[in-house]
C-alpha cells in the first residue's frame, strides 16, 4: 500500500512529465523589465571581491589564481547593485584552466572572504560539469548536463528525480569551445531553472523542496580553490522578469 508521501511524489513527477510532453514545460512571464548591463567593460564598478584575485583585462572581468599563491576556499566576485529573483541573465565566458561558476539567488556566507552559497551554473576547462546546476554549500548537484529534474522533499531529505533528457552530455560538451568565448544564459522563473550554453539547453529543473529552494538572492562569479586557474566574463546583461 503506497504511503501518502509516495503518492504525492508520483503525482508531481507525473504532472511534470505530462507538462513536458505537452510542450508547457517553459518559462512564461507577464512582464519584462529592460535589459541592463552589469559590467562597463573597464572597471569593477558594481562588483566586490578580493582585489588580489579579480581585475579587468582586455575588456573582461578576470579572475586569476597562481601555483605560487593558491587559495583554500572558493571565493566570489559579488554584484552589489541588487538581488535577482525571476530573471534572464546572459553573458560570455572564457576559462583557460580550472573551473568556475555563476551563482544566482545566493547568499553571502563570509563577507570578508567573499564566500557564497547557493544555486550555481557551472563551467570548467574540463569535459563534465559545464552547464550543470550545482548548489554550492548546499545540496550538491541538482541536475547533471542534459537532464530534466524534479526536486522535492522526502521525509526531510532532498530527492532529485530525473524526469527527462534534453540531450547527450557528450554532445552538449562538443558544442562548447575550449579556451574560447562561449555564451551562457540562465533563466529563473519561480521554481523553474534553466541553463543554456551557446544556445543549447543543458539543464531544466523544477525545485519544489520548500525548505531549500531559493526564490531570491545575490549574483556572483566564482574562482575555485585548487590548481591555478584563469576565468574571464564579459557582456553581462540582466533582464528581470516581473
């Protein structure tokens, strides 16, 4: 005899799957605010992070760590001119080594070290994680590349269910240009989260876990602890969905 909780979980999965099949698994917004540029191409005005790591080079926000001066914690460059709730974010990135990510609807955990936790659109110089949805200092991977997932609460635990497939992960990786500029788009509308790299959708997530799902928070760019790395961002544009 199924429990009420299992019945509820099954109903949610069925509803989400039906929405996909019917073509309604998309973001809709009644109104849109104008698109705003978050980076002037010359300075870090409107952004704060560790000045020893972040600068502007060749018209791009640039984060660099070295073998001689490694960092112990992931640290971030935080956008200081507001928070994001329902939005569409578009930017270009280039990573020469290491891995990074774009935090959204997140929280500043340590203001001195600029440590941030929350939803992260991943990107890397490797072949596995670019495009996934990862929750920094939280629930971990919420969708691998190419997945549609539904996230719910089950007896106080996070349950991530794969309810569909967008594309093969290796096929999506093949569309990402190594050590060159790539386009990244993030759309968040209510509990619906979507990532795109070079106009290829990489994840599609519905987060229905009441105690964990974030509705609003800060935007930030990551430098990852570990081996020396270089990451650049430019043409950062934000459109709030009202």
